[in-house]
């Protein structure tokens, strides 16, 4: 069976970053189109209500977590061993980190967009149904948010255990 090298496994962090920045930027462009902007304003964006879920929450997290954080994590995993001479504590954690973050951020974005559009339409046409639908928003976002947070925790643990592991080339012999 063909083996995939450790640094080739990091490519998915960069693919996720490029895809997320693309989605986040298209989202940003669409939300300044006047008809979409006035619809978002009418459902509470950016201060509260369903509009707040679409702008800024969905937009911010796709760009910042999906785009910037995945780029930062992939780059750190590539550079840290080269700068310190240390071996990464765990390649399995690198993989776990990616998938928890990936499902977390895309789940979070999907939840914000689906509930934002759904509740936004109900807010304008049927406020009683909106309150009913909103009961499901909390648990769904909590699951997606926790998945994102697990990604961040794994990242932090892997970096700390790498840095506290066997010494690398950053320390000088006297
Ligand atoms: C475990 C990861 C994360 C979770 C679960 C999470 C969740 C949330 C939630 C629920 C809010 C809404 C607060 C409100 O309703 O006012 C929020 C706001 C925000 N988050 Fe995150 N977040 C996470 C990580 C991040 C990271 C890493 C960044 C940036 C790099 C970020 C950027 C923002 C920004 C800019 C806002 C403010 C949006 C506004 O203006 O209302 N988040 N986040």
C-alpha cells in the first residue's frame, strides 16, 4: 500500500483554508448587494436576531476559523519541527485536529446559515413559528461549536507536548 508522508497530510489544511476564504469572500460580497443587505437589516443583522447569525457570525467564522486558523495550524505543524529540530508529538493528533476543526466550522457555518435564513423568513411572516424553530438552534450550534473547540484543544495539546518533549536544536550546548 502507498504511504502518505507526514507533510503531504498537511495539504488538506491549506485546501480547507483556500476553500473557506473563497466561501467567506463570496459570502461577504453577496451580503453587501443592496437587496440582500436590506433583507439582512430587516431581520436584525448585524446586532441580533436571525440576521446576526448570517452577518457577522457565519461570515466571520468561515473566514477566520475556516480560512485563517486552518492556514495558521497547517503552517505551524510544518514549521515548528523545522525551527526547533523537535519531532511533532503526534501525527495522529494532527489528523484529529483537522477533522474536528473541519466538521466543527462547516457545521457551525451551515447551522448559522440554515437557521438564519429559516428564522429570518419566519420573523417577517410567522413570529410564533420562529420561536418554535429557535429551540433547535442552541443544541445544534453547541454540537458544532464543541467540535470546533475540540480541534483547538487538540492543536494546543499537540503543540505543548511537542515543545515540552525531547530537546531540539534551539538549545545551545555550553
Ligand atoms: C471553538 C471555537 C469557537 C466557537 C465555538 C465560537 C463561537 C462564537 C459565538 C457563539 C459567537 C457569538 C457571540 C454573540 O452572539 O454575540 C462568536 C462571535 C465571534 N467570534 Fe467566534 N467562536 C470560536 C472561535 C473563534 C475564533 C478562533 C475567531 C477568530 C479567529 C472567532 C471570531 C469571532 C468574532 C469576530 C465574533 C464576533 C462577531 C460579532 O461581531 O458579533 N471565533 N463566536
